[in-house]
């Protein structure tokens, strides 16, 4: 019947309940332009194989172009009777070029190889769009690091003061995971590009002498699927994409969590820009980090999309099963989520104001220079076990008297150990501490300058 691709052997149309369950146009319509591009490539191989005359090919391609334009303008859309995007577009083609020519297009292909290919093409485009947004965020982190180069802050482990670090070092610690996400997207894309399923048919491949490699190249792939069963049945490319988007969500959520803590009255490290924060409907004084909280919340949703998808895939026998229709919505959601979230987070980070005085004031507090005392002793050839113990005794003494490490007098130090000569004071400054961590990857300003250049290079790829 109308809008249906498989009526021949059936006595009547599908039950309303089946049609309602089966229908996917409300979400797969967004693959329409990809489906039309696939049809144009397929028409060309039919022509090459002698199954479509040159004249019919020209009619077909012109009809597909008109259909594409009508999809864009909204003049053509899915009808109530259309099962999915593929059925709707076949109807649209037949309406435009007639069934004598239009009816030849479906030879040698199946919705199974079609949908697997279109979905790959769609995700490849959005993977590139997401990569651009991730690059924007990482580049803003690099810019903010550069602007604040030299500013020290408390470095924390377990959220407790640990050792002072440069603010620029901390900001770039959030950029490097994003760089790895960009690598993941690129590697994923290369893997998907080499595996165009078009030509796999329903499961067994095509008997009509059609060249799958030609179709692959027409659609921007580098090669076609080596196995038609795998080509139509595998969805690890979707799961991997969902993983990468979930990982981006988690990486952004970790940054967001820092911002949320930093913006509290107790920390007071940052002030959010008015345009990137929200108020309260009842408490007039409130300024809330909603973007950061939504980032944290949406990472849960991205993880859910991945786990739901893996559950859908886990027990499916080869080859195509209709369960696979459930592969699209979760990843469409992941794409939409990131494409809205990332620009907001980038704006928030671009406009965040750092309270430099507060960061520098807190950097040496919490005895964060105790490790420097211990390491200074090691440089005086004191065994580290002893050095650690002596620095700990210094901390204990300071805590008892409510003073800081640099307040200990020469006599106080000598009483703890004769090894603690007054020269130890050279490491009892934050700048001295930070500058001493000067091996590759350390927080010394010279290394952080190198790191920034390395980061910029990676982002320019
Ligand atoms: N709409 C389906 C999907 O998204 C493709 C159709 C394949 N249907 C079928 N009965 N073989 O997976």
C-alpha cells in the first residue's frame, strides 16, 4: 500500500497497533538528506551495472534533487501512512518521477544497508560539529591559562590543600582530557569511514553487479564493509560514538564541579558573569551556577544513552533485527545535548572572573609547603622517611601554636632537628615551591609555558 515497502505477500495492511509501534518517522526524518544522497549514489551504480538507462538516471537524479529541495522547504514531509524515512522518501520519489523510473531504485539495496550507512554519515557530520565545539572549549581554557599565567592557587587532593600549583596548570588539566576526546572522535571517524555498509543488501550482499566501493566513495567513505552481515548488523560504531559523547560529558562535568565549588562564598575563587548565571525566584541575592549544574546533570543523561544502547545490542543474533531501530534516539539525544551544552560551558569559562588575590592568599595555607620542607631535607641527603617525619613535626608544632611554617624561628627549627638550618626558608615560599617542580609536566612556570604551546599545537590539528 501507500507508504509501505513490503505489501506483496500480505492479504491486508498492518493493524493500527503495529503501525503505531513500528513507525519511526518522528525521529528518523532527520536522516532524510543522507537517505537522498545514498539514493543518488545507488542510482549511479545501477546505471553502471546496466540496470538504469542514462535517460532514466538523469530523470532519477533530477527527481531526487527536487525531493531534497522539497524536504528542505518543508513542501515534502512524512505522511501518517509512512513507516520510516526510507518509505516516505520512496513515496516522494515516485510522486515526482513516476513508478516506471522511480520503481527501479530499490533494486539491490535494503533498508538494512541503507539505514546503517545513513546513520554513519549523520554521526560523522555531527562528530565533526562536536569536535569543533570541544576545540572551542579547550581553546578558551588555554586562553584563560595564558591570561593568568603566574597566578598561584591551592592545589588539592581529596579536596584538601596539598601543594600550590599555577592556576594555568589547573585550567589546562581540564583541557587535556578534551584533547583526548578530540583524538577519540578522529580515530572513530577514520574507523567508520572505512566501513560503508551500502551494498550489503538485507544481509547477504548484492547479486546485481553493483559496486559498493563506488557508493562508499560517493558518500565520502574510504571503503565499503568487508562483510555484509556485519555491515548491516553491527552497531558498535553507535556505541563508541555514545561512549565518546558520554566521556565528553563526564570531562565537562568535572570542570563544572570545580566551577560550582569555586563559586561558593566559602571558596570565593571565581565570580560568574551575569549572562552565564541565574537568579532565584525568591532569594533576591542569589547567583547560581546553573550552566555548570546542567553540565553535571546532563553527563548522567549521556551515560544513560550509552548504557541503554549497549543493553539493546547485547543479545542480538546476526544479522539485522528490528531492535536496531532503537539505536537512533539515544544518540540523537546525545548529539543534541552536547551541541547545546558545549557553547554554554564555553561562554561560562570565557567570562569567568578569577579572584586572583584570594587564590594567591590561600595557596600557601593548609601547610601546603610541608612537602617542600621534606624535599629540601632530601636534597641535604636526609633519607625521605626521616625528612617526611621532620616536616610532619614542623606541621604539628605550627598547628599547636596556630602559626604557619614560615613563622617557625631558627631555634624552633633547630629544636626539631639540627638538619633544619635557616636555609630551609628558601623553599618556604609559594613561588619557590612552584618553580621547583620543573620536570616535564610539572607546575613550574617554565614548564607551564611549554605546556601551553604543546596544547595550542594539539588544538590546531
Ligand atoms: N527503520 C528501520 C531502522 O531504523 C530500518 C528498516 C528495516 N526494517 C526491516 N524490517 N528490515 O532500523
